[in-house]
């Protein structure tokens, strides 16, 4: 096969799909056009919108010859059909896919095209970042997969490829897709990219990976119409997700890729099952029963080898509990186990022979592998009790024993920091407090949290755990000490348990929610005059703070509270 030599000759088509997204669709198209001369055409497929999207696209196409607008006469109900429609119109050697509410960052096409042509790859893939709006916080999607340039002759050389189920951060040889008949599921089929990606991998392409940011996935949690991945209110979303996972597995297995198929199931346990288990307690009892019954039926399809490796990994352990119990149970404990990092809360039961088990009610779920699991991977549980005062709070922390593993390692201290979720910065200096054994399998520590540090400009740093993968803007803000605009921010409590000899384990803390522990406080700040601080438990049960500095921040919180009250009535 002959591959073009230049990454800049017009040889890429970008298929942009949208439905009733007039506010964003032209921005998406312009981000594709801004990739430069490598993009020969942009196929904008409007899925029978009713909000004027097609007219906006038509006006743009009138001034930009590279844009071709295709308007479907009937709404398909999903993303697969309009992508197939666009794929049928593409005339270029390579094709990419872009959703109407996302953007391609500058240089994305050039980076992928250069990698594909250099390696003679049928697929080139790069880093996608999830950008939380309106805050702008960026979280890498499957960042470890894109740490460096890599080329794989066949997908089986890298089973972790099944973890990146997105279709939008990839460049495909158009003739590769057509020769193998690779298309998206038609109609209303949520998570269609799971199946499409499995079909691509099953065809055995050479794949080139690049560490460049090639796609920005906009996450708008406050949007009037949530995206499919965010709209998990009805159990039908979970059923759709499991069906997509089933079809992906069967596709890989049917192609003889047993290791990739098994990796896809492992990924389901570690990602999908944990994500939905974290939220299960928030739903109605009707939803919980339906979710539990469906999950049991789905996991019953797994065979013994799917459970054999690392049986006490959080996702596998959650799955084993679900299979062992015909009715929903232990939801708060499953929620904390599904957290990242995982926390296994008490009680720590044992069978009659002393073997660690999930509970006295489910002795068949053994926890014996925890006795040999590496310390850095143990699901250690720390309770956090925050007792508010006028200008500060008393933070009490309790580390629980875990079948003798904690005492064996010799816990000595806790390192404590509050990290801003939006910027990655920390409030105040790092705090190290010693741990004291109470003799009953619990080690305790306490320290004072000064409310004012969450509103002071000089109280921020990059933190003991590093800056992680923040956006360029966030890194600049963190390094310069520049404060973000007034408004609410979220601060997560991060802990590091330090053991004898320097070993450590990073954990989060389970929030205790007794009377008066999570009460909102208005405190004085030298910079903002007043700071509103609200401790709360996250969906995974961890302790966190919402902070609204200044009058503007306090007003925004009050307005949000009023809207919720009006909505409830």
C-alpha cells in the first residue's frame, strides 16, 4: 500500500455530526478547518435538527468550500447512523470523527497524519482530554496509554488498547474501514463507539500512538440535554452500556483475539462497573433492584478465567458481591470500594477457619488474596470527621486495620493536603501528623483546618503529589500563583499513609456524616472579606469542600440554592 509522504497535503476528511446543537456545531467545524491544509474536506452531517443548526452550517459552507453539509431527513436517534452517512461521503485517504459539542485542538490532524504516514499505520491515535465546563479543568482520557510514541503491528501486542473505546481521537485509513466493512451500529444504539472500536481492533490494523493532545471532549454537566455518557438517570443507560460491552467482547472473540476479549471484560469491571456502583446508592430502590438483577445476569456470562486474575481488585470484588447476592446489599460499602483509590470499609469478617471474607452474610466471597496483595494496592480505609468551628475546623482521621496488613507495615504518619479540583493547587502547606494506635485495630490523628486558607492568594502550591496532568492554563496558574476568577471551587482531601521504612499508600478519606459535621460556614478572609465553606461527601463517599470566595461566590451559591428550592416545589 502506498502512503502519502507529506503530512500537509490535503488528504484528511473530518466527519462532524450534530443534532440540535446550534450553539456549538460551527465552532466544532471551524476547529476542523483550522487544522490547516491537511484537511481537504469537512463533512457536516446534521441529524434532522430543529434549532437552525443546518442553516448555520449552510451559511458557513457558502463561504468555505471545504465544508459539505448533509442534512438527514429523519433523526436517527443516535450517533452511529450520521457517522456512517458522513463516512459514505468522504473522498479522502484518511478520515476522522468529531462531535458537534467538542473541538480538535491546533495541530491534532498533523500529529496523527505524520504518525500514520511515518509508520504506515491504518490507525493513528492520540490523547483525548475531558474538559469540564465552565471551569476548564482538563482530565486526560487513558493518559498512560499515550505517554510516548509507539507503534504496534497488531492490536494483540497491546491489550490495553481496549481501554480506549473512543472513536474521535483517532485517524483512520478510509480504505481500511471500507475494505473490512467497518461501520457504526445504526439507529439508537448508545455507546456505539465501543462496538466500532472493537470492529477496528478485530480487523488487525497497524496502530500508531502519539502523546499529543488531539481531541478535546467537552463535559457540560449543567447542560439542558446531557450527553449519553452523562445521562445515567435511567437503568436503560446501564442496559445499553452492557449490551455494547457484550457486542465488543463477541466481536473480539469472534476474530480469535481471546486476550483482547478478556482485557475488554476486565476493563468493564474496573471502569464501567465501578463507575455505576459509585452512584447506585443515589438511585431509587426500584432502579437499584433493576440494576442489580441486570448486572447479575450480565456477569453470569463471564467464565472462571475472567475472575481468576487479581480477584480482590475493586471491580472484580464488586462483581463477585453482586453475583453472590440475589438482592442489592452493602451499597455504602460498595460505593467506597468503587472509589479511586478504593476503600474497603469495616466490618472485616472472617470465616470459621479464619479466612478473610466479605461479610458474615456472604462468606463465599473470599478476601484471602488481600493477605498477599502489595501494600501500595491495598484498599485502606480512613475515616474523616470534620468538626466546624468559627475560624477553623478540627479534622479527625482514623486508619483501620485490614486483616493484620496495616500493623505489619507499621503506620507512622499521615500527610495531608487539600487539592483544588479545578486547578490542581493546594490550600495551605502540607501537614504531617503522627498516627497513634488505640489498640483496637485503629490508628488516629488529628489536625486543625484553617478556613481562611481556601480564600488566600498565597496559600496555594503544586502539592506533594505533583501537578498531575493539568491543562496548560491550569499549570501556568498554579506556577504563577494567580488566582482564578471569583466563583465556587471544590477541594478534595488527599492523604498519604506513611509506613515504617518509608513505604506509603495514597488514599482518600471516607466522610463521616453525623449531626453538625458537614455544616456550611461563612468565614472571614483577608482577600475576599468572606468565604463560604461547605464540607460534603462526594458520590464515592469521600470528604471534600465546596468553597465560594467573595461576595460574587457567595451570591452564586445562594442563587443555586434558590433554584434548587424552586425546582423542588
